[in-house]
């Protein structure tokens, strides 16, 4: 850890050298990687940095509010929030292929950025929270596993130069750097969240209804994990809408609803993962809550697949 905090000074110096006295835009998502990058670049070049939070309509519950509160109010960074949900939903309508979805989301992100950047005037640099596993898994020498939002999903004609201060770090190293930068513990140790957001947790075509089901069930899952005292002990836990409908019965009446899959895994660097051994009681409680509270959901399943052979996300 000593060497990593020394490396932090090197990274800050590198950002200063790359950027000079020009302006920088940061793609702030509220995730660990982009938050650490924002703090790092803010430390390096101060108010030359403007953070842009694009709400693609695929965020977790409470996320836009959290970003505003923490980075805008608490840290006092220049923060612009853009509600672009309609644009993303329109582009994604009826697109089923996972790689096509990732490309569309990544590309639309850059379009929104370019538009905002133009309004800000001269902005030459774009900060991205690319980390080392993103680069490895997007490397075509190994065959593309997934086109990560931060790497393969970028359009080729974008007119920013990238600043990627944590591109040689693994996740746990990014967290140590975040703490060294004075970011709040809860933020630094929060679970990772993919750039394409809930878009890769609705399998197949994205609809506002399915996103709502994932968002609401995810909020319940997170709440119950926290109540069980397991927060911070599981690398990642979230819900997926696989798009499978099944027959159910409530108060003697037939239902035909969507299913929700619970996924909870332990990992140290996201390259491999083991399924978390959640207590059966807890699974039962979460199942009852989701089927009772999330409109349109009548079945809940637990994903018992490690990585490999499964990936952590379903798409
Ligand atoms: P997979 O599903 O490939 O995910 O096992 C490994 C880790 O990466 C996260 N993930 C992403 N992170 N942009 C990101 O910044 C992305 O496009 C993306 N896709 C997956 C995933 O949540 C897991 O932690």
C-alpha cells in the first residue's frame, strides 16, 4: 500500500503533465472507478475539471441524488447533471443483442458528452475510469469476452483525448487509491456497477417496465443485504430481469409475470467469482418482498453459477 500511495503522486503528476492548463471533462457515474478518477483529476488540476453526470435512465435507485449531494455539494466540484433517459431508451428500443446494446450505450454517452462539451467551450480531455481488467477482457487477442463500456464501446470518431489515470490498476488497488484521496469509506468500498448500468441487467430488449422491475428489486435486495449485516462482505449483488415469464397464482387468481434473478458473488478482482452462500432465510425474505412489492414480478431465482463459466453480469 505504501508503494501504491507513492504511485498516486506519480499519477497526479502524469495528469498535470498531460492536461497542462487546458480543460477536462470527467464522465462521473458515481461508481468506484469514475469517482476515484474524478477525485484524482480534481486534485491534479482543480477547477480545470468539470464533471458530467449523464443519467441514461439505467441507474440504480437514488443514484442521481447521491452524485449531486456528494460531488456537487460536499466536494464542491463543478458538476453538470444531464437527464438523457429518453434518448437512450429511444436508441435501445427493440435492440436485443448484448454487444449491440453495449455499443449503443457507449456511443450515446459520447454523443451527450460532445454536446455538453461544445456548450462548455474548449474542452480537450475526457477522463475515463478504465481499469486493467477492462483492458484485458476487451483485448481481442483473447477473443472479446464483452465490449466494456469504457473501452470497446467507444465510437472511433470522437474528438476527445482520453485521460485514464487508473488504467493499470486492479479494482482493489483503485479502492486503496480512493481512500488515500480522502473519498468516503462507503463510496470507496461500494460494489462495482457497470457503465451500461441496468441496461445489461435487462436481458434482451430494454423497456422502461423491465428497468423499473430491476431497479426496484435491486433496491430491495440491497436493503435486505444491509439489514442482514452483509454489506461490504459481498463483492457484488444485484438483480437481473431475464425476460422469462411464468405462471403464478395470488389469492386464487392466475398471474403471468416476469421473473427476477438474484446474483451475489465474492471476488477480489472481477476476473473470477464465487457465488455467495446467502442464508436461506434471507433468500426467502427477499423473495417474498420482491414478489409482493415489485409490480409484475411473480417469481424469484438465485443464480448459482461461478465465474467461470458464467460472467458476473448476464450480458
Ligand atoms: P463480467 O460480467 O465481465 O464483469 O464478469 C466483471 C466486472 O466488470 C463489471 N462490468 C463493467 N464495468 N463497464 C464497467 O465499468 C462495463 O461495461 C462493465 N461490464 C461489466 C461487472 O459489474 C463486474 O464487476
